[in-house]
C-alpha cells in the first residue's frame, strides 16, 4: 500500500489519551510492521515524550504537515476533531482509521471489524475507515461468527458497560466514588444514601459505585440513548443487514474496564447449544469460557487487558429452538478501540488481520 | 377468616433472618391489623427478644404447638424447612404464606402477587400460598399491568441482581470485597488483579466488587441457572400463561440491595411509548420515573428501602411496533420478599391488598 520503498509509516493521532495509550502498547507488540510510528496530539501535548516500541518519541502537534510521508493514521480524538482532520489527512494520501463516531454511518466510509467484514476495508472512497463503538465491538466478533453459521434474524442485547467507556474521566470518577464508599458497611440500604456519600455523581448522571445506571451516551428521539442506537445501526452496517431487527438497553456498571452484554440472538435455522459452542470455539478472535459445572464463565475483571471477545453462558432458548442466549465480555480499550484499529492497519499492510494474542 | 373473635394472629417464621427483619418492619407499618404477632425461629434463636410493632417480643422455637391459635404464618426459611414445616402448620388450620422455592410450582399452591393475580389466593387446597422469587418480583408488577392492557406474547430479560439476593452472607461478602478494593486506583486494569486483591470470592463464584458475575442460583439442565428458570416458570404461572415465550440471563452486580432488569416485552397489539407510559403511571404498585431529558431514571441505590416497582427508560422497540423496552428496579428484600408476603396476608384479612407506601 505504500508508494515509497520499505515499510510504511504509521501516525497515532490522539496519542496521549486513554485509547491512545493502549494504541501505543498494541503497536509496540507488532513493532516490526512500521518504519516509523509518529505520535500526534493537540498543541497542548506537543513536545511531550511518550514510549512506543521501546523508545521515547516526541509528540508532534496536529497540523496538516504532520501527515507528510505518513501512510496510515489511527485517530482517537473527539468526533469534531475527526470531522475536521480526517479529511485533511486523507487529502494528503493517508489512509485514516478513525475511532470516533464522526463517519461510522457515512455510506462512503466502511465500518470494519477484521474478523467479521475484512473485505469492506478495500472500498474506501473517502480514504477513511471507521472503527465501531466499543459496546458493539464487545459482542460483534462472536455474533458475526454465529451469523455466518446460522444467519442472524433478530438481536436483543442488554449491556453492562464499564466506566472507562466514558474515557479516563469516567474511570477516575469510579475510583473516586469507590474510595468514598469502600469502607462503609451501612450504605446501600436506604434510598439515596450512596448518592449522599458520593456527592456530585460526575459523568454518569447518578452514582456508579454500589449502583448501576441505565444510561450511556446522549438522548436521542423517543427516549433512546445514542449508545443504544449505535449498537443497532453499527451491527446492521458491519453485518451488511440494513433491516436486521435490533433492540437493546444500555446500562453502566461499576467496573473500571471491560464491557459485557447479555445477548439473545434469533437465527434463520434451529441452533443447538452444542452447535453454537462449536462455532464459537473455532471462531477467530473469540475465546469460549463456558463450563458452568466448574463455575467457569467470563467476567470483566478477569478478562480486562486481554484481546479476545470472551463468551460464556451459551444456551439454546427454552421456548425458541432458533434462539441462543449468551454472555460476552471484551476489553473496551483494546478490542473495543485500539486493538481493532491496529488490526485494520495490519490488514491493510499485510493483507491479513493479526489475531488477538 | 379467623374462627375466633377479634383480630387474627400472625406468626413470622424465620423472624431473625434478613427477610424476617424486613417482615417485622413491614408488619409494624400496619400494626393494627393483628391481635398478636408471634415470632418464630430455630431453637438456636429461641429466647431472643426482637422488636415488632414497637415492642420487644420473645422469639419462640419452631414446634408444632407454636402454631396453636395462629391464623396466618409468613415463612422465610430455607426450602427444606418450608417443605417440612409448612404442611405441619397448614394441618393445624394456619394459612401459610411461604417465601421459599419449595411450593412455587406446585399446581395445588397458588403463586400470588397481590397487584397481579389476587384472586388466585382464594384457591389454596394445601393451605399454602407461595411468594415468587425476588427477581421475578422486581418486574412482574409492571409487566402484569402491561399484560392486562396489551396482552403479553414474549419476554426477554437480563438481570442486574444485588448481593443481598444471596442473603445476608451475600451482602456481607460484597461489603468485605468493597473494603478491600475501595482505595486502590490501580485495580481493574489487568486480568485477575481484582480477584487477587479480594482473595476468596465467596458466594458468587467470582469477585463481585468492581465486577459483574453472569451467574445466580444453581446449575440446571443445558447450562441454565435455577434463577433463570424461576423467572420463566414463575412469570408463566403468575400471569396464567403456561406457554409464554420467556428467556433471560441472570447477572449479579455489586449493589447491596435492589434488583434491576432490562426487559424487552412483545405484545399482541402495537404499543406506543406513550400508551405504555400511561398504563405504568396508573398501575398500582408501580412508580414511573422516566424523564431522560432531565436525567431521570430509577437506579437501585436510589430506590432501595422503598416499596414500589420503579420503571424507567420506557421505549417502543425501533424494529417492532409490538415491542416495548424498559428498565425496572425493586427492593429485593421488601417487594421482592417481605412486603409481598405481608400484602398477601393483608389481602386475606381485609379482602384487599395494601398498596406500597
């Protein structure tokens, strides 16, 4: 894909953020892929030295010229920054892999999960490829494998989303709240006592420690949250099923990192528990941990920091032989963001997606 | 209902436990209903003095004779204790209101939620009435109201269950775990670090603090948990719909008390968001808190200690005009146990169920 000789040049735009930090870690795991990894951030962070591939690299300011000689750029910046800067980079011949929500539903921008729809990455008229939302990414690799085998017809999901899905500020708020309630054995028994102990509930609209909050994202029409619409619209686009029946309720839970979902999926054909488990056991990027007799199922605190989509609690719905119920977990900062972006970059460079370690 | 003159006599069997404590509180709120409230427990607790209706009452040992002169008995004891003792009490003419799982699916024992199926309480050939599981009770009052209006056809639920659903030991384990992790801002970022900090995960099979655990109850056939089967079987029986399509995934969350569920319900007719909200706003025992523009939705930490079933996030499913998605919360120790039992007792005595305050 590179016009110049040798290995391509990668830029990480937003290198100082929570996802940018994980992007530097993930890129360091495949250090031999790039001739240069350029770190880019806002003027405020320019000049800082940050580690990548075992060396300290000076962060450069986001300007048009910073893209000179760059082949691929992974963006993890707010929507409005992507909206402005991704086209600038693309106009200079850079392939942009964008984590923001700015272009995900643009029909001229593919929305790519390398294990599910790698071929979509080839057709990118704007020079931009989007990375799905972290909640969609927590389930889509497992769901894509089941869809290939059995043909998905309907999806009902309920999420258990981690605080860091709201960025570093979300994680910090949860730590702060946990430190305020952690030693108090009287809390959680009277209405509002947790709220009183925590004070300002911060970015979640209600206390998150010792609580769950049925809200994520911003308000859309008819009471839906943006996060719930993302699950529907992105799943439809990634699977190439614009009419797929999807519904969900998104709920924040007091977990630092690691999104989970309870999924009820209905397929075109009957699916036994054993058939579903066989497909999931063989699916690239999926780790099946499903032995309830031994108490084995995935939990976010056990899988945080790992790459796969973890699946457990696989069951055939008792009243619908076409239905499968399961529980999935994934690290929202790795596969849910940085890793999926790096896999797309690797797919473009090598022609194949690197599998989670 | 009483053969003797004056007000009836109530016994609370299992008066010293977590639910028994709330039973004493709930009974004290309608202190004028009973001529006597007799407290009964195992031999180990006999002789203790416990408060009820503003006075100290000596706990009596569970023996056949303790039921002499009793009209109604509310049992909150383990399944095997109910199995043995409920028939003994019933054979002495006592109407037993049993919180255990021992008789819930017995066709000769009605399973009663006063707001939903009060008439079922009249037909009790064994002299026993069962109280549903706390997870079913967290949603069934809201669901029953929607069913009466629109005709329920299918139910998909995902639970967010509190630690005290596993009894006082569950709540104690969560407090203990929270005290171990509360001040530590490095946890929750690497696989298993929460597990290492907590040590023995206790009754949940995995750490619950800073985590969610996709398991509740004991293992049944084909990977289902007992809790998931209870939601299905009890909902069918309470609504009188033996063939209702039900599926669910039960998940424990780090909340002390207050069960929540994300519910997707499909009805016989089209249901608009407004129509569903009107039904819920008028439903006895339901409190609608659903104003996402103002950030208003129920959370377990805000509603713990209250009586109603709280409902928020009401939406019409985007791809099915017959579908409604919503989020419900209820106190698993009050409506989920003690309050529902007391409402049944009141229904039998007065002919009408007391409404949550």
